[in-house]
């Protein structure tokens, strides 16, 4: 249970980071 939650949270964190990077590159 905790393992799955950890994976989901990490996936959300990664998507947020990727979104921020894409926005940064787009504004560049």
C-alpha cells in the first residue's frame, strides 16, 4: 500500500518537474 502511494507521489512529482522544464524551455 505504502509502496504504491510512494510510486504515485513520485510520478506526480516527476510530471510537475517535467511541466516546469517544458515551460522554461518554451519561454526561453
